[in-house]
């Protein structure tokens, strides 16, 4: 698969990274990334993945945009209130980069359909807001040996990790018991912006092979004192998933 003249111009600056080059850009063009959730995390992650040239970007979300989303879900604007989030996001991402394919799937993620949703993915982005679905993603990505990048946020804080099945702990190893959750929790809009962009960074690294992803590591971000802490995470030998 070759790059067109317009693609070479569009991606010129990133291809100037010595480890990236045209070879890395072709890998990005050939990749399929599934973004599970097009909210606070999924919006910034999708923007930078689209800008980078992910060849097939699949957006999965069941909800429609609400006014209370707009402090953080930056692909959804005032005029999009009431519109399915996947459609709102698809429209803007295609305007940003018409060179890529964006698929919009408005559906509730369940045990019955998640295997089909992640099938064929190069990487999956866990941009959900509840652990029940995150653990579904974990189970199916581990089963299919698909890397996925997890993030979660609360207020000014967030955490993220990269799961590479067979080479590090899975999400159940890291969270053996389900953390407590609330239907509506506080969120500073900038927090998922930071974590979503970091998720996109990890996806690009996984596809191109550049750098060292957060496999076996859990990154914590605290926006109140602007600190990043990375902790080691180990495989659980008794984990029923991996």
C-alpha cells in the first residue's frame, strides 16, 4: 500500500521522525483502531488518531449528545445536542481528514456483540466510563490477542495503562475487584483531554513500534499538582482471564 501525494504532504512532519518515516505511516494507514466510547476520552483520542492517518477508525457508542457533555466531549458541539455521538464525531473527523475511513456504530456494547465489534482491530481504545464494559473489552481483547489502551478519569485525576495480551498483566490482573462507581461523577473537562491524547500516543507507538508502551505499568495523572506517577503492575498468576 503506497501513500498518495496528498498523504505524503499531510503527514510530512510526523514522517520526519526518524523511527517513523514512510514505513511507519504505511503501518498507520493499514491499521484499524476501534474506539469504544466517544465521550470525554474518546473524542480527543479520535481527533489525534484521525489526524495521524489511522486508515480505518471505528467509533462505538450508544448515546446521543447532551448539554452536560459539552465541557469535555470536544467533538460534540451545541448544534449536535440530541444527535448520536458516533455521527457527530464521524462528521467532524471526516472533515479533519478525508483520507481515512471512519465507521460509526451506534450500539450498546454487550457480551453478545463485543467479540464482533473488536474483530480485526489492530488496537482497541478503552474510552468507556464504567468497569463492567471495560472488563468485557479486556476479556475479548485478551482472547483475540488484540492490544488495547485503557484510561479512566475522575475530577482532575486519571489513570491509564496498555494491555498487550501475553506480554503483561491484563486489566483484571490490575483491578482484581471492580472499583466503586457512580452514574455521574465529577470531571474537569481538561482531564479526559490529557488522558485521551496519551491514549492516542500509545496507539501510535504500538502500531509503529516506536518507543516503549505502558505494558505492565499504570500511569497516574493528577492535574491539581500537575504530577505523573508510573507504578509497576504485575500479572496475577491466578487470573481467570489471562
